[in-house]
């Protein structure tokens, strides 16, 4: 009887019931779409951070060099005697990445021993600049000029101050690439944690002093390196054992990865690192650990993943703001409106059935049963609204994902931000970025999870229950004698 | 009062005992005494007709007798229980077990079929679905509507609808059937039909039948008639006493109804 009665009643006022259900569906659909969209934006942010920062890295520590100490690599371009004029030359300079001051490797150990630190690993980021050409015939006796236009850059993300050939000079070829020294015992954390292996292998723990290298895939392609080839760095030959990309599939932060010990040696930085990667024992410890590190290394720049996330700008940021502000409020407003409409329609349906309920009460139906009947009708309407709403939401989410433009996220803004005190972006990135900001391109998805679907259905159900409770309350207040007198 | 003498004088068969029953309605600052002190005893198996002019309190009295409402004061004892002192739940219980209602405008649930409408009377009893359907079908058969069980009220004539309502009242085999102008919306032939049906059931089952009516023909069939005037029981008006003068009554009622 309960279900028959619900079915008959809803069939009689199917237009109104459908309207109620659709109202709830739109509210719920918006919630689903907006939540899925926000989830997608969140995923995109994760992807961006992941590709810039590495999985599992909670904090990076580096020390910014005073501006005066930083300078372009100096090449001795002075031919010395005129007899050398016109002769060919080729030189390499491997330097710590500009703007960074090295830290003693002992600091890694002291950070590691801090409370709440699960792991700490040092890394050394270098820039190798190679200059070749012939000495100019008539050249003012001077060193290479300060930074100017870069004539050649092996990768878009790789650039540094380079000696600029002056107009009078014979052609000089200048190329540079970035190198990361990786602690081979800890490849899970450190410069390589933001990369993904695409072919070959990474370092094994026994390769601390073996001349092997892992290359960024794009860099390898550009320079025609394949697995097994050798790369010459600072005059030494390294065997290519693996190729990587960033986690987002774009170029990784460094062009070349080699064992840390070798990187320290070739750059004259024995026992030194210029970046420390820290993993906290738990996410809630990150803030505490950051303060602790600040006490141990007062001059260091300590950057957490959150700090970095806060610096993300570009269309991704706008997308996230859109989801947070407009989307959220739109969904809430639609939901509230749907609840109100559902309640109003239910109450009006109840007041049109006063006599019906009076009759049932005369037959001995208890108020509870009548409330249950009204509630049952609303719950069925709510469930229908939930189902339609989930469909609207899922379709909406797919449309958003399908039609939304590719989003761009930019981290780190200008050279001043990078080299200024407490510089924003971690130096490891800066090394790779040069002094420009890095932009990562991500495709937006709008994932709809089971939990979200359940939440949506729950919301619609709640709307149904709420409106049914209103209507039922009105119905239960009717006194049968009065209800039966009502002429309608 | 002279009119309260029951047909059956035996104390055991007494169903209702009303003493000083009043019902006061308050509408803003205005109060209406719909019932102004009713003393009435009704025995089991009576066919009682309540008559009176419009607004005299007939419906109000019937609602008190049907436990749809409690009196404002006085006592209304049904089978030894004072209805005036019962809570909402107990009133509902009493209604579902003892009374069957028939209304002037039938009051069927518009969305439900004839069969389902009859079934609604069995819902408070929590009987199983199968038994419920069987008993409802039997009740419909009893009023001669077995062929229309699957029709909704809007597909039935007024007479048929009232038959469904009677089946709904009878399906629980209640002690008392309360009918408020059951033929008020029906033409004369259908009226004869419906009253004939109620009378037949009353005779066969020994139920108590209490009918409010303006219709002198219907009133003439009762075992006892009472008159209400402004919330009080009155002696029957001279021209309404059974006898040759009764033909004058319809004229008076016509005047009152317009
Ligand atoms: N809920 C109520 N609120 C206020 N006044 C009411 C209410 N119910 C009934 N009344 C008043 O009580 C009086 C008696 O009403 P009742 O319906 O019992 O009369 P009745 O004899 O059945 O009349 P009719 O023959 O027209 O059906 C009337 O004056 C009516 O207006
Ligand atoms: Mg009346």
C-alpha cells in the first residue's frame, strides 16, 4: 500500500514531481560538476608541483648567494700572444648554478637529525658552459663580456649568463647545459624525484663514482644522444644509462644527471651541496620542520611545497579561483534554491490534500503514517533528482574537461624574485629555469569519484527528506475534524 | 428528554452515553457553541437519524460520536471509555476499530482505485497484503461493485463512489457506521439505492447506523430520530412528527437551504 500510494500520487502530479526532481538535479549536478572541476584543478596543481618539485619532497633548502659573488663564468679568452690569434680553441667551465651558494654536506646530516624529518638528501646543481671557436684576430684585450644575448641554448629551460661574442669577433659557439649531482643512494628523494624514467635505468647505489649519466629525453634528442652513448662533461666521458622526462611529461629540471660525488669533484665543490631535499615524517610536521631548519641554517631559503603552490600563477590559478569562488557559490545557491522550491511545492501539494489526509485520519491512520507517506513521496522525488543530477554532473564534468583550454601554470616570476633575499622559487628550479619563470602546461580533467556520486545522491535525498519533513509536518498538524470540513 | 428514550432499554446494549457534551469553536474573538450541552444515549443496533437545520451542530455531533474530535466539556462515554479523555493515538485506534464513516462528498482518495480505497481502511490494522486484498474485494462485492475494482473515483458515478465509500466503511465490520448526509449529492433513485443498501446491511449485521440527513424520506426509515437546534436536542417540530402533516417538511427545508 505504501509504495502503491506513493506511485499513484506521484503519477498524478508528475509534472510537479518532475519539476521538484529537476530542481534538485540541477543543484546536485552543479555540485558534482564544480567539485569534479575543482578536483581536476587540484590534480593539475599537483601535476605542476610534482613536475617542478618532485614526489615526496616536502621542503627544499638552499642558500642564495649574494649578488656580487654571482657572475658569469669567466673564460680566459686572452690569447696571451699574438701568435695564438686565429687559432681554434674549445673550453669547458662547470660551475655551481648561478645565484647559489654551496652548503656543507654536513648540513644534510644535521637536517636529517631534526625532529619530524624522515629523510634529507643533498643535491648539487651545476651549469656547464662550453665555448669553442677561434680567437679573434683583432680583439681588445679583455675577458668575455658580461651577460648578453645567448647565442645558443640547448634547451628552452637551460640558459645562463654567457660570454657574448662581440661584433668584431670570429664566430664563437657557446652552449650550456645544466647538471644535477644525484645522491645515488637516495634516488627517491632529490633532484631526480621530479622525473620519470622513460627508458634505460637510474643509478644504482654502487655507482657513486662511476661515470654514468641520466639525460633529459628532450635534451638527448636535441643533441642526438642515445642509451649507451657517451657524453663529455668537463673533459670526462660519461655513459648514458637512462632517459627521463618530468612527471608532467615536459622537460625535466636538469639536462644531465650524474652521481653527486663526481659532480662535486668536477666543480671543485668536494663535500658541498647547493640544495637539500627534505621529506617530513608527516604532512602536519612540515611547518614545524621548516622553522627548525630556519634555526639550523638561518641564512638559507626554505621552501615548502605549499609555498610553491602559492606562487603558481597563470590560467591554472584563474581556474582554481573560478572553482573556489564562483563555482562553489553557484552550486550552493542552486542547491539552496532547489531545496526551497522542493519544500514549497511539497507544502503546497500537502495543503491541496487536506481533505484526503482528514479522510485517512478518520479511517484511523495515525499522523505518523501520513507523515511517512508524504516523506516517502519526497524521498522518491529526491532520489530521482539525485540520479538525474549525477547524470547532469557527470556529463557537465566531461564537457568541462573536453572544452576547457589547456591550462598554464607559471612558477617563479622574475630574476629579482630568484636572487632576492628569501628568493621565491627553490634554486634547484632556478638553475634549470635560468632566471626566467617556468611554465608547465597541463590538461584539465574533471574526475567524478564514487564518493562524489554518493555525496550528490545524498544531497538530493537530503533535499527530498527536508521538503518531505516540511510537508509532513504540515500534514500531521491537521486535526481530522477540521480537515474534513475543508471544502476544496 | 422525551426523545432520548432508546429503542432497546437494556443497559447492557448501551453504546454511547453523552452527558452535557459541549463543543465551542473560537474564531478570533467570536465563539460559537456548536453543541450546547447534549444528553444522549444510543443503544447498540439502532438506526438513528439526526436532523436539524443548517448550522445546528449535526456534523459536529457526528464528529464527536466518531471520535474525530473531543468535546470541549461534558463526557462522551463509548463502551465504558470516556472519549473526551483519550489522546490522539488512542482516538485513531478507536476510529480504526469501531467506526466506519460515510461522507456526503464520498471522500475517496482520488489517486487510488476502488479496490485500493477500500484497502486503506485496513492499513491501520497491519493485515497482510493478500488478506487485505481479499477482504477489500469481498467488501466491494458486498456493495455490488466487483466489476469496477480497478477504476479510480473519477471514472465512477456518484452512486458508485458512495458504494465504494460504504464498502470502505464496512470492510472492517465496525460496530458503528456514521454517515453525514450520505445521499446529499445523489439523485433520488441513487439515494433509494444507497439507503436501501445501508438499511440492508444494518438489518443483516446488527450494526449501529447513525445518519445525519435533511431528507425526510431517509429520516422516515430510521428506528429513532433526534432533532438538533442551535446545538441542543429538541422535540420534533409539530409538522415533522410522523403522520399526515409530514408532507410540509420539504418546503421548509428548501427555504432553509437557499
Ligand atoms: N472548525 C470550526 N470553526 C469554527 N466554527 C465552526 C467550526 N466547525 C463548525 N463551526 C460552526 O459550528 C456550527 C455547527 O456546525 P455544523 O457543521 O455542526 O452544522 P451542521 O448542522 O452540520 O450544518 P449543515 O447542515 O450545514 O451541515 C456552525 O455555526 C459552524 O459555523
Ligand atoms: Mg453538516
